[in-house]
C-alpha cells in the first residue's frame, strides 16, 4: 500500500478586491494533482518557481488550506484534520536553513521542540536523545548549547534534519532542502539524507527545481507546470523517454559537464526549442495550461490532448 | 546543562573564542535576529553619551527618590501646619511650603516616587495588553486581524483624556489601582499596532512554519517562538511609552483626575499653579515639579531613542 | 480611489455608532437622569415614580438608546442638571470660543511648521538644522500643560504682554472693533502655547519629506535643466511635501481636543474644554456626555477627512 496518496488535490488562493473585499477570482496554485508514494521510496516533484510544487508539500502537511481533493496517509484521510499520530509521522525539511531555525533558541531547544510536544521525556532522556540525533547528523554534542548563528548553512540544514527525524517519522517532505546551500555542501547534505533514509527506512517527498539533483536522488519523478502535472514516471522514463514537450525542454537545459559536447548540446536545444514553438498547441490548451494525464505505460503518465496521443 | 557547556569550554576554548569573534561580527549586521540583541542594545547605549548620561541620571533619581521616601516620615510631610503657610525656600524647608504649610521638597520626593511607580505600572500593564493583542492579530492575520484592527482603530480615535476623566469621575471607591486600570484601558493601542506589524512579518519566517509542522500549539508559537524574537522592539516601545505615560499621568493629576487626594504626584504640585497667586509669586511650589517632569521625560526618551537606533541598523551610530 | 473612500466611510459609521453606545452606557452608569435636574426635592417619591414612568425613564435600555439618538439628531442633547437649561444652549456660546481657539492654533501651527521644516530640510545637517531638530526633540518630550504654565507665568504675569484669562475684556460691547481686537488678544497666548508644542511633529515630517524628495530623480532633473535653487524648492519640492501636511489637520483634531482641555483650564478660557472639566467637577453629567459625544464625533470625522484627503494627495496611503 502507498504510504501517501494524493487525489485530485486543489489549492486555490483567493484574489480579493472590491468594496467588501469579496473574492473575485482565484490563483490556482495547485489544480487537480494526484499521485502516490511507496514506502521507502523517494518521490521527486520538479517544476520552475511558481509552479505550485512547494504548495503541494505545504498543503499535505497542513500549512496551506486545501481547497478540494483528498490526502491519505497510510490509508487514513488527513485532508482537513491533522491528528497527533499523523503529525508525528509526517515531517518537513525547509528550504532556508537560516530562517527555519529560531535564532533565539539553543540547538538543544530547537531539536527538543517536537520531542517536548509529543513525548514525555525526563531531562536526562531528552539530552540523551538529542545527543544521539546530533551524532546521527554528524554534529558534536557540544553543539547543543550553541545558537543557530554559530553554524554554517550546511550544518544548520543538518540541524533542521535532526529536528525533522527526532520523532522517527515515516514520511519527510523536503522542500528544496539544498537550494539555499553552496554547491559544495549540497552533495554532502544529499548523501547524508540518503544515508539516514536507509538507516531509518524513510520515505521522501523531494521538492526541487534542479533536475540534476532529482536524477541523482529520486526513484519516481513528476514534472509540474502552472499548478498541473505535465508528466509523471520513473526516473528512467522521465530522463530517457520524455514525452511531453515541456519535459524535453527542461531536460535539454541541463548543462553537460563535457565541453566537447557543447555543439551537440546546442543543436539538441535548438531542435527542442523548434519543436516547442511548432507544437505548443498540441501540448497546452488555450489558457496555456497542461491537459489531464493519460497513461502511456503502467507507470508513465503524460498530459496530452485526446487526439494527439496517437500522433507520435 | 551548564556542566556540558563548561566542558565544551575547557575542551575547546580556542574554538569558543573564534565563535565569539564570529558572533560579534555577525551581530553587527543583524540585530533583531540573534540572541545577542540585548547586548547590542546595551553597547549602543554605551556609545551614545547623552543616552548613557540620561540612564545614569535616571538611576540616580530612582535610587534617591525611593531611598529617601523610604526613610522619610510621610505623616510629617502630610501634616498641615498653619503657622508656616507659603514659606519661601529656607534652611528649614529647602523648597518652601505650600498652602497647608507642608514641606514642598518632601512632597516633590513622594510625588516623583508616585509618578514613577504609576508610570512603570501603567507602562507594564498596557505593554502586556498591547503585546498580546498585537501578537495575536499579526500572527493569525486574516479575519481575526481585520476584526482586531477595527477594534484598535476605534480605541485609537477616541479622545483619550476625556474618557479617562469621565471614567475616573464615575468609578465608585476610586483608588490608585482603579486609576491604573482606566489609564491602561485607553493606552495600549500604540504598542499593539507596532507589535502587530512586526508579528505580520515574523510569522512568514520558516521557523514559525516549522514549529507548526512540529505540532507546537499556536499559543506556544506566539509567546515562546515569536515573542522572544521581537523582544528588542518591545523594550524600545515600552521605554518610549514610559516617558509619555509619566507626562499623561502628571497631566491628569494636574487637572485633578489622577491620583486620589491622599497620594500626591508631580501633577498635584503643578495643579497648585492653577491659583494665579501661586503661579505668579510662589514659584517654589510648582516650578521644581515642572522641571522634574521634564527631566524625567527627556531622560527616558533619550534612553528610548538610543535603543530605537540600536534596533535599526541603518541608524546606528557605532 | 473611490473604493478607498467608500471603504473608509464604511468603517466610520460603526465607529460613530459605537461611540454613541459607549456614551449612552456611560450615561446610564452615571448618577442622575433627566428628572434629577428638574424635580423639586420636596415632591414625594411616588409622584416622581409616576413622572418617571410617564417620561419613559423605566423603559429597557435599547428603547431609551433609540430615543436618545433620535433626540441627538434633532439637536436635543438633554437638560443640564445644574443650570436647568438645554445643554445645547450651554454649549452654543462655548463652542464658538473653542472653534476660534482651534482655528488660531492651526494657523500658528502651520505658520511655524512650514518655514522651520523647510529650512531644516533644505539646509539639513547645518547648525540651523540641528537647533530646529533640537527644538522638535524637546518639544516632543514636553507636556503641553507644563509649557503653557511657563508661558503664562513669563508672558502673562511677568512681562504682562498678554491677558492672563478669559476670552474678552469684560467691559467691551460685541460688534465694536475693540471687542474683536480684545478677543484676538485673548486668543494669542493660548493658541501659541498649543501650536509651539503641537507643531513639532509636522516640522519633523516636513523635514524628512524634503530631505527625501531632494534626492529624487525628478529634482535632479529639474536642477540639470538649469532651474534656480529657489525655483526647485518652491515649485518642485514644496508642492510635493506640503499637500500631505495640509491634510494632517484632521488628525490634529484629537491633539487639539486634548490641548484645549488643558489650555482652557490654565488660561481660564471659557470654551468646551473648560465646560467639560467644570461639568465633571459639578457632576453635571448630561453636559459631560454631550461634550464627549461632540468631541468624539469631531475626532472620528477629522480622521476620516484626513484619510480621504491624503488618499487623494498621496496614493501610497491607499495601499494600507
């Protein structure tokens, strides 16, 4: 059974105007998204900024109000009510390690926050748990009495991860966990996240705009554009057999490390751009939004118009 | 816990020193958001000669006034002595006597003490209400904020002095506590507005969002997470408010609607000046009180302004 | 812009209603009612009760409230307990005095603020500017009543340049030139006392506004075109900075109300503020309520006017 199942999720933000501040229109941040994540896997959610990928993560964990649709966690409906048990099992890692740790609190109090909310531990037990957690994320236990500003960005993000795993959750929503970090530190944090995934049997919902990282990190990937899915599939399907023109364009934008391939890369990019311009209307409706998903294999779904499906 | 800290110090003294240096440079750039905010306030205050002087002066006045009034025989001062009415300053009475032959200097000390005490009390009470109101409005936002802000707008547009006077005059069993409560009821709005706008910004930060996902209650997030982060703003606002509250209280006492008759305040001494004879010929009764109010208000303001500069990195002098 | 104005009006009406309810409830909490001022204490209690029933004084509070509001709209503010005359008659003569005092104060306020603010902004960080800034700093910290007492002491009693009380010399007849001049003379010192304190916030605002504006691109452009320095200041900068200030007068009403209460008390000036204090002391509560209602409404309407004018002059305000 899937650990997380999202069905036709919609999150709209009202636009208020007029004399009585009535809602005149909506921004459709997330517009009918469905997916499921298997236990122990990493599910990548990719899209440009403003595509609604972060909103999905925030909606699942209860930071945004869900307009319609359903979210099931281990088969339990958690759409509107977030019971204690679910809170414990569902945690989040934030994008900005500088603002996600309260600057006025010691590391001890930061990591202990979830423990104090859910578990009745004695002072001694608490200290012991935090020592273990710090060790797990590779920080010395002396860090406990320090404040966030005494750490580097990578260290801070590891503190954020220690806090997220303190309750031994089953699913972690990682909202661009490395994009605020230096490139040199990114790999370090990502590898570390993979290590603890194995160790604790975690499931990740990994939100990112960086296809390179997603390729390295995720089992299943979905591509988002303007609040809708354009393509969903396994890592191989997305990277080796992209079907949607938007996915192709994104992939062609990944830089190649080998300079001798530069010309080849350039030609591919040009070709993709041409296709994008010519066939734009086959892939996007009159509002510039993606169509609904159509399965082309067991795991691979693409947003296509009914009749275009056969064109290829 | 302190043991752990001590250990780390011994093991890694050099590292700690490095950290300290880093802390210093970082805190230069960012006051609001780090634990050394209070230290910054203090160091800024120390750099500002006028503010430092004001602070020392204030401390001297407070210690002096509370100290003396403690050893002074208050019944002696309140005693009417018909043989020494309206005496100008002399060796016996440093600041002369009033219409009841009471020692003005003694009344000045007691009055300053009472004015300061009520100033502290009212500032504290209105601060508590204002901070709580502002935090709740700013943190929740949306409809709650909207409703609370309309309430605040209404309170703010009311003529403060008039309503306090009306309430003071109709309250049965009028006491200092009743006065403080009435005063507080109409003076919390400024703090609330400031705190609310700061809380609106603060709640968008990820650490607040993180606390929500960690299952921390709204109440705890508001008062344990957000409030410590805006503590320097709270301190600055309260300091500046203290100055204006001392002025307002003395004004109300001047009009006769402040302290009850039995407890003189600085305003009570000034109210003797509504008698033209006293105003024109007996300066020693009211003028020292006027100077005292002015000194207190300016000194508190100087300290408050220096603190405000310290929280606003662009205006910092150092 | 119209939207802003309508929305602002929508906020104002509940404020006025709330004010009236507040004052009405206060009136209920106060000792005495309409009969207290009318009846002879020798009449026996049963007759009074009958009379109360007939006058509708035993009705539930909301019915009484509606009647009271209806009366206010027809200009009926009740009877003074003490003077046994309609409150409106009592207020009429006082309100004229306070009105002129306020007008004089506002004129002085702007007469002081505009030149000081301009000098301070134009020559910022000079000695002249620091002394003006110093004045505003001290002015901010000085309570009005202390300043007014000192003014009265120095200019009224010691130098005797101004009369020390009243609104007009008693022996003069209305309509004569001397009468008018005497009234003006009586206004000067009280009005100046308020203005000198009240003006400091406007000076500060104007100063920072000018300091801000003079670094803006359109000013630099005007200079580059060869406009003379005084033309730059008078035509370009002032026009931008002066309008918002003119709009502040509505907010000043609240300050003025507070000011008149103290000032009229100190200068024994027979206006609304003095009437208010007298009535409170004499426990003439029907008059107290009327004064609070009028002043409260004036403050609410003043804030409304300023908001509307500012929204026209300065689009930035509308965003909030």
